[in-house]
C-alpha cells in the first residue's frame, strides 16, 4: 500500500467524514462490531473510524502507510479494509493488500470499495483498469458482483454481500452461517430478565414465538442464571401452564418456514454440514423435521420453485401484502415478513448476491424474469404521495446490478394507493386507504398513465380542483 510506480498521492483519497464510515456503520448494525470488539482498520487514512469505534467502547487500532505507518500489525478478530482496493493502481499490489488484510483477520474481514455507478462523481481519464483523476489519484470502480467474486477468489471462502459495495469474508463457516441466520430469522430475541418472574415471562414469550422450549445455552446469561436450577420437566410444566397453545402452534409454523428459508438461502450461498449450523437452527431442525436431510430436501424444493414462473406468480396473487402490477409485486419493508415464504426467499437470494442497500422502503419483485429492486421513499410515512429518491436493482439471471438516483430530478416518480404496499393490519393502513378512496371519488385516478410523476399528479389535482392537506384531500379553494 505504499506510494510506488507512477507516483500517485494516495493520501489525498483519505477524506474527513465526521463519523463512522458507511462500511463500519453497516458492520455495527449487523453485529459484526460490538462494544468491546477488537478492530483493526487496515488503511485507516486519517483514523476517523478508529476514533469513532473507540468512543463506542471498541478496542480499535489503525494502520496506514502515510498517516499511521509505525503501528505494529498483529492479527485481529475484525479487520476493516475500507475503500482501499479502489485506490491502488497496481493489480498485483491490490491483490497483496487484500491477502495481507485476510491474513490479519482472525474472525471476519470487511471489505468495501467504490462502485461503478459512482462513475459520474469521478472526474478523470482512463488509466490501466481504472481512472486517473485530476488530483493525480487513482480509482478502480467495482461492479458489485466483481467485488464479491474478487474477495472470494483471493480469500478462498464464500463471501456475503452485506450491502452494495460491502463484503464480509469469514474465517470460520460457522460465523458466516450465524450471520445469515440473524439476517433471515429475525425473531431470535429475548425479553429482559432481572428476577425469576420476568425470566419465566421471557421463557414463555420465547416458546410462543419459537414454537418450542429453548435449551439453557440458547438463553441470555441473566435468564439462564435465573432459570438454570429448573429441571427440563419443570420448564415444560411452566410452559404448559402459561403459554398460549395457539401462539405456540403459530410460532412452530413460523419457525418451520424460517428454517426452510434459511436452508434454501444457505444452499444458494453454499450449504455446510449440520454441525456448522448455529445451535438454535440445529435445535429447530430437530424439533420440527424428521432429519437434517428431510429439511434440506424441502428447502431445495422451495428454491427450485423460484424458477417456476407460474408458481411465483401464484404466490404473488395469493400474497396478503403488496401491490401487484402486470410486471411485479411491490411490498413495504414493514410487510416483508408477511409475504409467502418463496417470495421472502426471492428477496433474500438477491440480497445475499448483491447486498441489500442500507436505506430502502419498498421492495419490487419482478414476475417477468427474476429481478429485485429496493426503492427508497424517505418520506413514505410523512407525505401522502412520497417521491422516489433511489433505486437499486439486481438481475438474478446475470447478477448484474444498476443504481439510479432521482434526488436532483425535477419530475420525480411518486407513489399512490400507499395502503396497498402494507399489510391490512398495519397501524397506518386505514388512514392511507381513506385517502385513496377520497382520491378515487374525486376522479384523480381517471387517467392512471398521467399520475406517475410529480408534474402529472399536480396537473390532475388542478384539473379536479383538489389539494392535499397532509393525508386529507380538500377542495383547492378551501
């Protein structure tokens, strides 16, 4: 990572952020960096991530060939390689840098790089496999698939796309599978326990959500200490006396489907032996399937159904959530867990392949072809007709991605019928439905081809003599 060859001044690429970088923030959100974690920022630049992580209670250190060259490099559980690969003009040195970062990581290497969709932000001329900027720096912009493939090739392990341009490479496959399980099985949490009564309440809540009693080693330490003296027969008696049987049955069904979803995604990303699975998933399989083989066979059939256009379209028609159009199903992120399992699998496979963006509001699942888009409407809950800010799409047949930003456009796409993107029992669905019904009565949807953008919608409001006050439709003269 030194300054060799054609003499680029790489220190100029180290920017001031005023807080955690996007990759470091993603790692915190994903639980890869926790308070007390030991983190090495390899190529730390000015060291802003190091200082921010120290403030969060991490044991953070940074090394940089210009700003921190004298720091002694030692293996570390978590290694960040943040926007380093893209500034190295020599492909051989680039590869050695990634190899060295991988050698230093004892648990997980977090690699990030700038992506091809940022080309318009980089002013420069073609040079080697990248761009030579006017500041005499170099940028190699990666495709999302290119970056993941490159990391896998150099490290020799299956990598996971955490978010566009952010890749996790785990030293141990069990850690990779634990990360995938947390992404897919979102209900693995416990209520806080500070006495025996609250510990029993947490136990009952877990059984109702999971559909089975937990093992002691699955419990948070405070809960385990409060309930550790109970025999299994006593735990079962407490569950029988306190848990709602209907909720337990519903929890068992949900856990069964979540387990199939996890195993299908695991196959999509590379399936390991039973013993490599997180303990909780192992226990779910033992509780709800006759064997690991049977669970895998059912998961494989579920994955195969993604190739069946008729089946996917049928699942979209049967979905209790989402707005179905002639080409795709659109679902708000709050309603994702209520989609049929095969559609949840559809979205998860795309997110593992190309990374789910950090900010998004609505997912679009195409039923003509296989493509997933994450659409960001930041003002979805505030605006009666939210404007589109960004879209990020991955084509699952080619794994090519595309990104579009609409923030600077004058005539942005907007949404109508917001309630259709949500589950009917969403707290805001009724309010949104009332607005839609009022707009239909006023004739605002008489020309649907005109209202998909800001200008067209404003023209129809004027034609019908209407205006919006929050989520209320009023006459323009009021």
